[in-house]
C-alpha cells in the first residue's frame, strides 16, 4: 500500500503539532488526522469521537483505523515525514 501524507495546518502551541490528510494508493483519503507530541513521543489521532462506554467511562472511538500496528506506524511515519518537510520540528521518538 502506498501511503502519503499532506500537512494542512501547523500549530505552534500545545501538544497538537499539525493536522494532516493521509492518502492511500492515490484513491482514498483520511482527512483531519492529528499529529500529537505526547510524553512518550509523537503519535497520531485518526478522526473519531470521545464517548462513554457501557461502564460510563470516557473512551476514544476512531471512525476508521488500521487493523495492525505496522499500518499505524506507517501512517505515523508518513505524517512525520510530511511535517518535517514543512519545516516543522523533528518529533521522531519511540511512541506509535
């Protein structure tokens, strides 16, 4: 699968560093991917919402998501590469 990312917005303050689109095989796009600089390193949040689960605890539900860690890592790497090409700071780190 060919994965590309396109940075749409860069933020200078806070833990959210950018918003991006992920393009899959030049035929499918995921808009509104958030690049977050977390305490354990950078990670992405795919579009979704926070809801209460059946126990009443708040939980994040992504509308669409990869089915394995390798694909999520490839998404993150594509977004990080695009972010760094837009002169964003280097966020490479251990988190996925």
